[in-house]
C-alpha cells in the first residue's frame, strides 16, 4: 500500500533516520519577520486589519523624527513598506526619547483614529497625540494634540498606551528621570511617583477620548476647550476625580512602566516596572482596581528603599507578583536570575499555541533572558520557564536586546530586538494540534497527557487523505509546511519529537485505530 509517493517502508526508514535526534519537547520557536527597523519600540496589529503589522521606530534622521512602519502581507510574504505609515513631528532624541507608544482606537476599522506618544523636541514634554488613517498603509499628515506632560529629563518617559476593556485610554508615564524619583533641586523629599497633587509622572493615567457621545473626532471629546493642550475628558469614576490631585490618575507609585498589557480574557492589567539599582518587578492589577499605590519611590519591588519622604511607609501598597535582582544581589526565586531593565510582555490568548494560553512572557533588556509563567490558583506563579534558548532562531542573529513584545489581531506574539532592528514571530514547536478539552479545565487535553492530534495535519478539512501523510513526513523530516498552517509533529503528545512513535501513532489513527 502506498500513500502518494511515499511507501510505508520509506516512511519508517525516514523516521528511523531522525529518531536518534529525538529530544525533550520545546513548546516555542521563532521566525524572523523583518529587520532593519531603526530603534524599534512597539509592535502590534490594528483592529480589523489581519494583514498588517505596525512597528514603531523611536527616532531617526536629523532633525530627529519618529516613524511607524508597516509590515504588509503578514501571513504570506511579510514585506516592510518603504513608506512609513506615520512620520511624527520633530522629537527629542536623547537616551529614552522619541516615539514610544501607539494605540489604535477600538473602532479603528470604521473611524480610522489612532493615538501615539512622543517626546517633543522643543521642550522634552511628553505628548499624547491623535492621528487618522488616510489609506490602509498611510496616515494623514495632520495630528491633534491630546495631552501635554512637561518634562526636563531624557529618560523614564514610559510611553505605553492601550484602550482598556472599558473603552478608556490608559497611558503609562515614567517618573520623569533622574535618580531616586527625580527629587526636585530645592531639596524637597516628595517624589513624583508618590505625589498625586498636580503631577502626572510615575502614574497610569486613564482618560476618555470619545466624549459623552462615544464618538471620537468631534467637539464633544474636549472637556476643557479653553486649553489647547488638554483635549480629552476625565472619566467621572477615576479615583481622584474632584479630589485634591490629578483627575487623570488611575494608579500611582511607578518608576518607569515599560511595555504593559491588558489580559484580553481576564481584563487584568500587567505592568512591568523598571527598577533603579536593585530590583525589577511585574505587577498584576485586578480589573477596574483603581487608586492603588504601586510603591515607588518608597519600595523597589518589595524592598524598602530608605529614601527620604517615605517615613512612615505608605500603606497599603500593591505588591508585585514577581521580581528579580540586579547583579551583585542575592537572587530571588523562582527566576533565580539577574538583570537590569525589564521589558514587559503579553499574556498569550491566541490560537496557534493552545498549550501556551494564559502564559505571560517577558524579557530583561540587558541579558536577553526571556521567561514565561502562568498564574497559580493562589495568584502566584507556576510553570516558570526560561525561553531564550528555544526562541533564538536558527540561521539569524540571536535575540539579545528585547525592547518590546506585541500581538497581532489574531493574538499571536511578536518580539522586537533592537540590536539588528528585528521583528520575530513566536511560533509553536509542539503540542498544537488537538485542542479538545474533555475535562473542561481550560487546558487542551493534549497539553496534559498522551492524546493524539487530529489526522487532518494540513488543515484542509479533508481526512483521511494522502496529503496529510505526505505533508506530515515533509515537516517531520525538517521541511517547511507547504500550506498556511500545519499541525504538530509531536503527534502523540509524549513530549518527544521527532521520534518513530509519532509516525506509528499517526498511521494507527489514520487507519481508524487508537492513539499509541
């Protein structure tokens, strides 16, 4: 009996040849999407657009401008467009300056509005601006200022922005630079991040850019029409609305929140806060929890800093879920690593890697270490795994300085590496085919034990057919998937591949037998 051009004997001969290389399964791998991005800072998709990926270049040229680039044909032949989607006004281009954040309006597919965050060249102020799509690949030249935050340092700018589950725009702002929370020259011991009186620095802000009619782009959006640098409304349910302090503040006590995210399923806000001398931290904020003090400048992670103005210590303080130390300090379980600047990641909720769902992935910029973990039932961490080795793509420069993670409209993960301006896509490397969840615990059964994947390996909805066998063997022997998506060569989900047991199990199920 033959399957297309592959005889059964040939199949097993090929399997035997590679069986010696069977190894413990690694769940992830990566592939280069594009490179040559100048100072990459953010990557993501736009609502309603499945074919494009948008990437921020912090700054380039003289005078310096920031750009948003477009990767077209994302799922076929990814191509970096020569013409930028957006070229910003002139930006301040010091250490951590430039264009730093981008957020597409939830209704972008219909209304074309997006928001971006940059440092203004003339005075280093941090600006939130609004733009509008001209074509799918380009934006209108005109932009509108939404918010201005004065600043006098070239670091700790924050810059992440995202629309939350409530439709409000959330904005992460750093503490303004300098050591010990940029203590004012006058000698005041009041740090910016702890200060909630007329101070937007070291905060997560929350504003309404749609107005009462929930439609962006009209006069209703502007709550203070007499102020040209404040074109938004403050939600009435913000924690300090109408109280001494800034109406925009949602959370405070942050040093330099860099690359945060909302979990699209739970609504939790994950904040990676870059430390100063000793610790890096990851915070998880429950949905709609507001007015929380995240601790800085009195705490760096769970460590008391001893800085002035922190006695007595503020209470309560929202403690991080995870932290790790800088070189020279005793490491902290469960990571057991050292680093110097955390790059926050994303919680995976895509479809290509069902066994990775719910995991949070992040990196340290200095070391290139990449880790993932899941939340335990008690709210802590479990399944803490180092990921850099498996994510370093073969045949391309190693991942070394990760500046951002992001997701496309399908929820799949991308990594930005500033060393060569690369964009990498995170891909499955096992445990991807069978998504049945017989025990209803939210984890595919194939992720938990020996359950065979579907015999429709090439996902053409035709099975059993010889194409599934032929394409399985092609991928099994190191070839590329000939179609848009192939299944998993660890067919029997025993954590070992490639090994002959996968071929045996495939043929058994293919012919109507049981999973071996």
